[in-house]
């Protein structure tokens, strides 16, 4: 590593294991990535907490409560790595409006809102249980793809955290699909509008097709797959899930 530029070392698959070894730009990008994940998980947890009582039956309530708990736990695991980087984590000790949402008809694109780094999709509200399940199916599939990517990053301690998180996110996605199957069996029309609403909003979480930030992340070993490739995988995945129930995106 001492005989080549660090970007070359990372681009060739090199790994870093300590905050003391990382250059300033690398540190900044890792912290930004972690903050976006932590804030998104906390906002997701808060959003699902609001619909637990809308769940039809004890099994669905338990599944919702599990998602709320485990997403908060995921945020806590990554927050520990942020603290090792010297990040000011005090803002996570006090209260923050993680459950705050914009109007249902608002159009904020992919912009950050409200003083945190959550993905834009987590600024939109649910209209009820069926709507929350549809969002979980679509965003759950996106989360699995994104966490799979993070689990390969060059900062080894964080990659290990994401590898531990991945099977739990896979289970969250499975719970969403199980819930969707139950809803479609009794009230298929209740989910069609939700599919059309959430699909474009979730897709924005993959970022721009040609992203300068991705190219920087690729050189630093923080990312490997282009945004467009990950988006295409997600689109194919959710299309297959939806088609099982006679649903599709217009």
C-alpha cells in the first residue's frame, strides 16, 4: 500500500481496517454514506411504527413490530462505526422528527429534507396498511440490492456490519411479499394505486444514471456496480414480484 497511491490500492480491491488509515476524502464519503443509511433506517422504523395498529391480526402486527425494532438496530450498528470515525453522534441521542412526512402529493424528487440524510422516499406518508405493505415490497427489494453493494465496500469493519444486516433486510423483504399476498387475495384493487405511487419514488433512491459520485466511490472501493445496473436489477425484481399477483407498473 505504501508503494502506490491509495486510490490505486483501493481500486485494485484493497481494504482499509481502521479510521486512522483513511485519507480525508475517503473519510468524508464513508461518513456521508453511513449518515444516509442511519437516517433512512430510523425514518423507516418510525414510519412503520405508525402503522402497527393498522395491521390485520397478530401475525402482521408482530412482523411490523419486528421491522420497526430491527431497522432501529441496524441504525445503531452503523452509528457505532460512525462514532469510531469521530463523527458527532449526539444528534441521535436527543429527539428528532423521524416520523415527520411531507404531504402525500408533494413532489420533492430525490432532494434531502428536514435536516437529515434519509432517502427522499422516507419523507412520504402511508395511507394505511395496504399502502405500507406495497412500499415495503418495493423498498425492501431496493434495500437488499443496496446493502449487498455496501457489504463489498473497501472499509472492512463497515462491510462486516452490512454483511450482518443483509439477511435481516432479506427477511424484511420477504415479510412484505407475504403481506402483499394476503392483501391481494382479499382486496387486489386496494394495492394498485399504491404500486403506481411508490414505484417512481423508490426508484429515485438509486441515484442518477451517470453519477460523478459513483465514479469517485468506485475508485475508492466504496461502490462497485453502477446506479443504472442496480436500478435495472430492482426493476426486474419488483416486476416479477408484482406479476405473481397480476400487478404491474404502468
